[in-house]
């Protein structure tokens, strides 16, 4: 497959949230050459101090062109860089206040985490600024857009309501695809992606977890029912989204699976008497998540056969998470199943829906954990900056639980 070699320079984005880290540009090689490895040590020094969990100011002096000209992200709170906060949903606006973003100096960061998300680390790896939320209509979208919205589902909200399930938002994957098509139809300007960027950008789809969480917490459906009846619908929506994007020029795709949902404090606290596995996670809900991962992997394999002029990469989030939780101490985690920010130690798994992480967690209630870097989970559903960085480094950087494993191996800084 022929791809364009991008040589345009990108100025360092001083206003970006990676404070003081010069974004620079990176050289985009052709797809045939996209197989060299990033020096992991250098990357960590530039982007993330995993031990301390802090992004430090570094005058890196890296100068190269991006290996993709743009990044387009579709998903839920695991990938939402600000749309939830801008959507007007009061539950999501809490991300604009501490302790959200507290691990990144000078924030809150409008993300459901104490710091960066997996897609933030990915953006830096491929040489682009952090992706801007689509609902910030004054933003510079020349290097792509983030359409992910916290609580978003693959299935339409109207369908879920017909099943007596109340989603957190009406913004489903179909809505996010419509947003992308709207952006694509806008008149070309310095603040919108070029036609070449739309065609050669990287398209990330990370969605489905909230379909299952919403169904399970409705208490109307068992994990086995959700597995049989919901997973095929979610996968069909992801397939349809891919086909629409492909028809509109997209050729490079990354699919991020779901985590072992049975390890989520929100579900553990809801189903206290459920059978647990060796890691203390809910066995039947993890089986559901595993079946989603298997179905998504099968879809990616089929897409490779159907669209031979495109690239499809699968990140097995389930397997990567299991590797971390099964060897948690070696990654620096001493707490794998409790919530860092929220209800505090008086509640099972430090989680309570009415005391969901907010600014009072660290002021009036004093329920914030003393060190987020030792926790996997941030607020009962979403993850800490430290965990996101570990998952990024063990998948995309270490080329593990990533198929094909060398998908991003030429996205490397040029000194």
C-alpha cells in the first residue's frame, strides 16, 4: 500500500498541556518502512516519569515530522480529552476541577483521570499534539480531532432505552461518526485537517465498555445474556463505523479493546457477592469482557481480509491489563481493586456512586488516596495516569499485546 511521506514541519506547541515538552515534528516513513523501534528510555524521559507519575518540563530539542499527519479518536471516557466537560452534562464537568488532572502540573485536565490517557501517550508517540475535543469549536483541528465522550456507547441511546437501560449520554458512536463527517465537509482552513490528513491520519476506535456496564448495572441483564445479545450489536456498530470511515478515505485504524470489567471497583461494589477469580475480580463479568475482546479481534482479522489497502491494528487491552494486575507489585501498584478518588476507605472498594470522585473528595471529605501512583483505578471506572502510562509502554512501546506488534515502530524522535 502506497502512503505519503510527510515532510512538513510542525512548530512546537507551547500552549499544549504537556507543559514544556516540545511536540516538534516527526518523520513519517512509508508503510513498508514503518518498522523501527523507539528508544523507550528516551521516550520515558521526554514524556512520563512513571516512578513519580509526573510530566516534567524538559527542553528536549526533538525535531522531526509526524509519522501520521493527524489523529482521530472515537470512544468513551477512557479516551475523552474534554468533550464530556463541554457537553453540558453536570456529571462530566467535574473533570475541570481538581483532583482530576492533579498529577499533571498546572491542570485540571478535563479527563477522567489524574493525568494523561492512553490516547494522549499515543499522540505524543506518533509526533502530534494532544488531540483537541471536537466540541471545542475554536480549537485547531489541523492535526485531527477527538470525538470521544465520557459514557458514550457503541449502540444508540434510543436502542438502550428501549431495553430499559439509561445511558450516561445520548452521544453514541454513530453521533461521533457524524461529527467526523461534519468536520470533513467543512471548508479547508488552517484550523481544519487537509484532505491528505484525513486520508493518511490514524483512526482510533475505543468503545463498548459502557454498553456492558450500563446493561449490568441496570440489574436487568446477566453477564451471559449481555455476552450473547449485546456483544454482537457492539461489534456490528464498530464494523459499520469502520466501513463509513473507510468510504470517506480512512486507511489506518487502531482498535482498543475493553479491560477486564470485573476488576472495576464500580462493579465490584455493585456485585459484592459475585464469584471472584484469583485476582479478586468478578469472574462472569471478566468472561463477558474477554468475549468482547475475542469478537473484536475476529472483526479486525476479517477487516484485513476485506480491505487489503488499509491497515488494521488491534490493542488487546484485556490481556495487557491482566498482565499488570497479575504482576502488580513489579509495576509499582500496591492497590489493584480499590478507587483512589471517591468514597474513601469506609466503603467497599473505596467506591460509592453518590460519592463519585469530585473536588470535595480531596477537600471536605479527605477521601483521596495518598498516592495515585500506587493505584490502578482512579475513580471507580477510569484509570490513573500511572496505569495509563504503564499500559502504553507495555503495548505500543514494548510491542506486546499489539497486533501487528510493530505497528508504530517507526514513530520515533529524530535528534
